[in-house]
C-alpha cells in the first residue's frame, strides 16, 4: 500500500467532501420539493377561491405561484449541478494536497435561498384584484 493511500487524513477529507456533497443534494431536493408544493398550493387556493366565491381570481402572468415553483425547481436542479462540480473540484484538490476553501458559493447559495424565501411570502398571500362576478359557463 502506498503512503498516499495510507494517510488517514486524506480518507477523512474525502469522507467530509462526500458528506458536504450529500448536504448540497439535500438542499437541492428541498428546493425542488418546495417548488412543487408552492406551485400546487397556488392552484389549490385558486380552486378554493372559485368554489367559495364563484369568481375566477386574477392571476398575474409573471408573478404567480406556478412560475415561482418552477423557479425553485430549476434552482434545485442547478444546485445539483453546482454540487457535483464542487465535489469534483474538491476531490481533485484533496488528491493534489492543495485544497483551497472558497466562500463565494456559500454566500451565493445563502443569498439565493434568502431571496427566494423572501419572495415566496408575499406571493403566497397576494391574491390580486378580484373581478366583480365572472361565471365561466354562463352564456353571454
């Protein structure tokens, strides 16, 4: 067995890298799951609104729960890609014994999740202006 393979610190470093990668994947799955839940919750609230008021709610064409949910899901997929790239980068640095920690990705992900979270709060509660009375199946 070579000296490089016998180093217990190297093994711990690789295991820590793998745990970090798995944490990134959990974050990505959470973003995708929240995106799906928010998109479906928006549809549910519109259906409940129609059942209770017999009025179709006005939905903003850009700022709505479906688009926001899709954005979260896309952010989750991009997080998975970023996690894989970072895992491989750290793996190679461990092998070369020149690991360089980088804080940019942590700040970037923190900002992204904070921004998406802050945007989700008003989006969930905003209903927009309601029409007087709209009956979709009534003759004109």
